[in-house]
C-alpha cells in the first residue's frame, strides 16, 4: 500500500482562486490515484457565468449547497443540493449562483 493512503481534509489544502470560483483538489496522483482520477471541491461565488471550462477527460459534479445554474454547451440548467451532472469530455461548461449563497460542488474527473 502507498504511504499516501490516508484521509485528507478540505481545510488542510490550498485553494486555487478564479474569477468566478475557488477549488481544491482533494484526491490526485499525490494520494495514489491513477488514470487521471481526481476528486475535488469547488465553490462558485459569482452571479455571472465565468469563462467556460473544457477538459480532456470526463467530469461529474454533485451540488452539496447553494442554488444556481450550470451551462453545458449552449444549454442552461438549474442546480440545487442533490443535483448531479455528467460532463462529457470536451464539453464547455460554467456554473453560477442564483441566490446570495455560493454553489458548492464536489467534482470528479476520470479518463475516458
């Protein structure tokens, strides 16, 4: 077993800041994940959609707090706690809040 197999806590990790959100990668290759697997948490703080993200892998997003909208390609969908979204490889996407509270999500990336 890898010596890196241990729990990590969101509060112990540095967050990456963007114009519309912050995010933290919780599980990556540093913890022994393979095939590009990544698990993280993000909080969308902007009332406006930020720049579209496009990834070379697939992504799944699960909303844990807040209400907002996610844009997938040219379509926009409402999201709230309990919403799950699958984002295929190469799909432009962005998220925004529609209330005072940020939209907090857990996301996972994996190889196609």
